[in-house]
């Protein structure tokens, strides 16, 4: 969701190599983004009540958006926008967890979501960044039937949420390194061929490097803010270093 759609298209086109469809005026200037011809994201103006804010919004798949919205309320979350049908594409909903993390729901119609993942330019991972991890740890597993495991790391409070046998989402406790004016959010990771090259492109055209680049067992990644203040990360998942950290199941 961006205040300046053309600015977002220019920035992410340069940094992630995206191309864009024509804006759909019928659906609020929704503009689909493509990496190598495959749908990987979309840029839209801010939703009502979110004016003046530019940020990425991750949509969780829901078999029944209305039923999921009810579970969100039952577990202390807030529904910001009631489930709304978007043509024959699907049904969307916006919500917030008890700690203030905003996210979306998507009940697929003809549009299922990402055409591809974990390829250059495409979504590959996301993490809930929150100052109140106990609230997210109670909320997201209850709403989406996740199992949890804690990463064994003395300097970091980090959990992984699993769906079946797949890890689908991380949860990071925000430290004092985050300025108090930065609200909790979901940080999305886009795959790139070269992390350092993506950082150089981003910072050259107004992006701000927040952290990294850093080598990890998951890939070489960096955290950035775009010129409009939207936070995101880039990661080269082919360049890994070190052993995978140990995790402990959380009952």
C-alpha cells in the first residue's frame, strides 16, 4: 500500500526487476507486479483509515474469510475491514493482531495468489515483528492452526510457525534498536540473485539500509526501507553460511 504508486513502481522495478500491469481503476488502482512474467505482488493506494502510510501487507490464505475473521475476533484481534468480495478474484479482509500487527486475509476465487515463490523478485518469507511476542504467539497459532518452535539463540527472541510439515512464518521480538515510532509489522522478504547488488540499487535511488547484508544459514540478507518508508528485506537464498540453528517445540 503506497501513497505514491508511480514512485513504488519505479523503485521496485529497479531493485527487484518487476514489471507492472495496467492499473485496474475498477478495483481502486490495484496494479499487479510481475517477476519474469509471473505475478509476485501488487501495489495499491492506502486503504481507508491507512492514509499517509506506505507499507507492505501480507495476505494469509483463508478457506472461509468470514469464519477466519470470527476467529480473529474470538482471539483478541481486530477486523479493520470486513470480508469483501473483489469481483470473481476472491474475498479480502484486513485485520490486526492484539499487539498491533496488521495483515490481510484472502479467500481465493479465480486469483489464488503468488504465481511463484522463492525465485528472484518473488516473495520467499515473512516475519512478524512485534514488541509483545506473547500476544502474537497466542494469536496466530490459534487463528491459523500453527505449531510453534523456539529458536535457541541467547541474543534473540525468535519463533517459527509451522503449518503441517512446512515452516511458513517467523516471529521476532522487536528490540530497543527499533525506534519507538516504528509500529509492529510483518516484514516480507523478496528473493534476489545478489543481495549486495540489490542493496546498492536500493540505496542509490532513495532506499535506506537498516541492517546487513549478513550471511546466515538461510541466505545472505539485508533489511531496507523504501523511499516511502515501507520496510522489506531482500535475500539471496542460494548463498548460505553456517549451521541451521537448533529449535525447540513449544507446547
